[in-house]
C-alpha cells in the first residue's frame, strides 16, 4: 500500500488524533506469515462503502515480543503507511497486556480488536461497528463455526459456560474480534488472561453488550500459542473476576462474614465443652483435639474479621474516586455553572516502543 493512501486509512500524525474515527488493534505474537496479508485485507475493508461513516481509520499492531521476524514486518509496514503504527513490547507479556497496550495507543472514537493470526475476517468489522450505532457499548463476535481443533474448542466452551455466571449471555467469550465505544475502552484494565472476560467486566460496570455472529477462518501460517498452561490461567482468572466483581467494593462482607461464621462455630464447640465439664462433670482430656480446634477456629475467625476491616479500609482508599454505578444519561435542567468534566482514568505507562504514524 502507498503511504499517501487517502481512502479508508487516514493520513496524519499522532497530533491529529481527533481526525481518527475508528482504530483497529491487532495484538501479534510470532505471526510473521499473517500480519502483512491481514493488514492488506483491513485496508481493503476500510476503503469499502460500508465503512464510509467510520472513516478515517487507523491500524495499530502490537508486537508482543515476537521472535520469528514479526517485528521486522511491522516496522516495514509502519515505515510505508501513514496511519499504521507499530507498538513493540520489550518482551512477551501475554495477549491481555498486548491488547491493553494497543487500546492505550488507539485514538479512535470506535475501537475494533482482531487476532493477528488471520482467523478473524476483517469483512465482519463494519457489521460490528454498525451495532455500536444502535446504542451498544461493546459488540462481541460469536464464532459459530470455529475452525479450530477440539483441544481448543472444548476448553473454550467450558470456560464460556462458566463465564456466563458472571453476567451477560455471551456464546463466545474468547473471540478477540470485538468493537467498542471509547467510553468502554477507557474502562478496561486487563491482567493475566482477563481479555477473555471483557464482556463480563463491561457488563458488570453497566455497559450495554451485544453479540454478533462472525466468520472464523482456518489458520494458514504459524502455530497457535494456546496450551494447557494458558487454559489453567484462564480458569484462575475467571475465579478471580467473579470474586473481584462481587467483593472488591465490600471485602468486609466476605472476609468478615467468613470470620464471624468461624467464630460462631468455635463458640458453639467451646460451649459444648463447657457444658460437659461443669454441668456433667466429664473430663475434657479425651476431647483435647476438639479444644485445640475451638481455639484455632476462634483465632482464625478473629483474624479474618480484622483482615476484612483492613481490606475494607484499603478498598475505600483505592476506590475513593470510583463510583459503583454508571449513568446512561441525565435529562432536565442543569445547575447554573455546572460544566461537564469527564474523568478519564490514567493508566500505568507500559514498557513499549512505538513506530509509525508520527
């Protein structure tokens, strides 16, 4: 493609970020054989009539510490395209970190994420963006006909079935092809394998989520990095997400409640021992293990209550500028002198190098 291309891919430096309507983000790890062809497809889609209302478009590719020459391919693309940017992480941080880096660099009012392996079809992007115009904040792709082996699809289905308990009725949590509004992107903080549960995170923060069937193509180059270790980390992250969503704002309810239950159980067993000793005159020596258990339950229960108090204090400090709700709109008279003051969360700076689009 020509660096002066003026169709779907916008021209201009980072300082002209307001011109960008849509950002397309691709996290890439060892995808040398796929990146260039996929970018060509994206540009062709961006030039199409269906994308007219979503232009100008920028493309952000994040190299997640690739070792197969992907970095060099991205550099060549960044040097030859006016609105293509390559973001290079210092090492392999994982897909969530790569996505987070790409979202941080995206300037568009709308943001689309795709896998760099070519299995997501860029032709589906306009449909997802059109759903955003219906009022949704996030539209997640649903790979109805997955072109993956059972070793990938079965664990994914199990994770999706469990993830449904977190909120939204989504069939395919693991699909990277998603479209977001800017407000939803600014809400995301991804860690571990947390990118799999983005719809649940946004749903629980009050954003409107939709799902759109999308195509899924077989991989033509490279190898997948999906393995048993990543699957296990995904389950761990799911458990943490469920816990965090329910108790991050009220840890005392969990820790303190558990502690009170242990204190009650210890008190009940202790009372039984007192009755046996002083009402029935029974010896407590045969019940010494039970007495040790009583002491342990009371001490552990008391510690949990104290930890709950400390966690509650820390949570209130951490969330002192966070509201446990999201306002859809405000209608009616605005108090005189009251101005809109949108608060945009600052993010920790990522160890990245950025090339292109300057």
